[in-house]
C-alpha cells in the first residue's frame, strides 16, 4: 500500500512539474532569444508579440484540459486547467504591461488615439479584462464564497478566448479568407478553439439525449 502511495505521489509531482514547465517555457524561450540578440531589430515589439502569443496558446491549452479529461478519462489533466489559465493571464499581463507601460510610457492621451485608430485594441482589452476577473476569482476561498455563481462567471472564459482570437486575427498582416500573409497563427488557434467548443457542445447534446 505504501508503495502505491509513493508511486501516486511521484506521479503527482511529475505532473505538477510538467504543467509549470509548460507554463514557464515561453518566458524561458523569450529570455534566451533576447539574450542571444535574436530580436535585435526591435526587442520590445518582439517581447510584446511573443507574450501575447504565449497568453492565447496557454489559454487554449487550459480550455483543452477538460475535454481531454472526458475523452481519455485523465482526471489529473483536468486539474491543469486552473494553473494553465493563470499562466495565460500572467503572459497577458506582461503583454499589456509592455505595451502600455513601456511602449507607450503610460501616455493615456496617446493610447486613447490608438484605440480610435486600431479596433483590435478593443478586443484585446476586453479579453484581458475577462482574464483579470477570472484570475482574481480563482483562489479556492473565493470559489467557496461565490458558490454556483463562480461556475457561471468562469464560463466567460470562452468569450475571453473569442475576443483574444479576434484580436490576434486583426493584428496579423494578411488575409485569412485568402490564406495570404501571416495568418497561420489565428487560423490554427481558431481551429483549436472550434474543436474545444465543439467537444463541449457535443457533450451537452449527448447528456440531453440520455436524459430525454
């Protein structure tokens, strides 16, 4: 029995290390490339772009955890959703901080003009505010305090993901409809989100059919 408990503890430890390694990998890769001068042309712009990419990819990874836990019966991977979601928020916070604080130097008048000229900023701001709200409500004691409201609140993550996808699609240069330019990122993320949402809708339909 003790041997079984030890194996479970080791497996839990490896899984915890794996999820943190996955969450920290984009930051490590960004740091390495900055140190090597790979982004020497415009390191700030590269850091802003890479942190935004990391945020949306980890958000997608977080949303994928629940369908995977259903499909494969991996209960443990369902527990990755929360830490991956928090890492996604962390990179989104870094993304916004670099853009607003460093690139624009907290010049709110200048930023206001940018919001008037660049619609994608509105979608990005909406996605960030939703992730901020979800991150603030993620501690377990807040979950207990909110009760059933917490589940309804955290369904907003799908709206946040959709806004982030639109933000990404408008930022990149190219035409997604004609598959021209740098459109592979929003297309791949869009397909991934479509699969995740499709899996959730399929589960709801199957449940209703069984109840009926």
